[in-house]
C-alpha cells in the first residue's frame, strides 16, 4: 500500500497563510505606525483646531479593515452616533470645534481596536503557517 505524500499540500497552506499574514500585517501596521499617530497629533494640536479636527475626521471616516462602520455591534452604537454627528456638521458646512474631540476619540478608538484585531489575526496566521511548516518538515523526514 502506497503512502501519500502531502508535502505539496503543506507547502500550499504555508504559502497561503503567510500571504494572508503579510497582507493583514501591512494593513494593520500601516494604521498603527502612521495613521493613528497622525490622527492623535491632529486631535491634540492647539493651533488651527478646526482645520486639524476636520482633517482628523476625514482620515477616520475611511475605516481600517477590521474597524468597518457598516457592521455595528453593541459597542459600535457610539461610533454610529459620532458618524451621524460629523456627517451633519459636514453637510451644514459648520466648523468642528474642540467640544467634538470626544466624538473623534470614539472613532479613533474603534480604528485602533480594528488595527489590533488585524495584528492579532496576522499572528494567528503566522502560527498556523508554522504548524503546517512543521508538518511539512515531518513529512519530508519520513
């Protein structure tokens, strides 16, 4: 009776999971390293407040991969209300003042949670890839 060689299957799974981990890592770490610090500095700036807060809102309006605003959970109702508030301000072409910072903080927190979820998902895929790589090495040894 012939024993099947599953090496190709293991290599394929390793390549696919490493690719998914790479893509998720790029998206998440771009948000963690570039977007979130920029938004924090815009929210915390003391000069030209209205323009900076509007720019921060426009950046946060485009959500991170895992922080999408279309899928609302029970904790996401604050996000929905914040979006409605800022959309109303944008439609009426009103300035965003310092009293709106707490709403921007809610949007920023949602984005930060999404990027952390993306990072953790990347780590999970790396773990899966390492398990299948170990299985590949075991298969080759046999």
